[in-house]
C-alpha cells in the first residue's frame, strides 16, 4: 500500500535538474530517493545504485552528469537514462534504478511511498 507524499514544487526543480529527498514511513522506517526533471516530465527513483547500493549523489541534490543529460553514480561513474533509470555504461550496465511513482498535482511534485518498510 502506498500514499502520495509531497516532495517539492515543480518550480523548485531546475530544468534539467535533480533533487534528493528523505521521507519517514509510517512504520518508523525511512526512504531515500531523488527526482530528476527534464522539461515538464519528472521522474523519481530510490537513491540506491544497483551495483553497490550507495547513494548516487555527488553532492546534496547533484545526481546528474556535467552535461545534465544523464544520472551518474558518484562511486563508479555508472550512467543512467533520466526517463527509465536504465544503466547505459558502468559496472551495472543493463540494470536499472528502482523507479518510484511520481505525479504532478497543481505544480506540486508528489511521490507514492510505501506506508511502511
């Protein structure tokens, strides 16, 4: 079971841009994720590299490569597509990030998160 959780306003995300988030879950756990924006599209993923499970961020809210065309893992430089989280190159090539269901509601970015973990 999931519930929609407010993350931020769309206007707070650069285009293209990224932003990390951490939300408490109903069962006392926590989920770490991040958003990426390209145009009017926003995607959300768990902040966990499929290779080692580490956070992908280079610095807080910095998940994109220098050209801001791909998501790039800070540990081993794996490169992922923005729209599918698919790894194009790196130690986890062919695998994907874990997507989260994201929706826009009157300019607000909402992510469906599990009730507990």
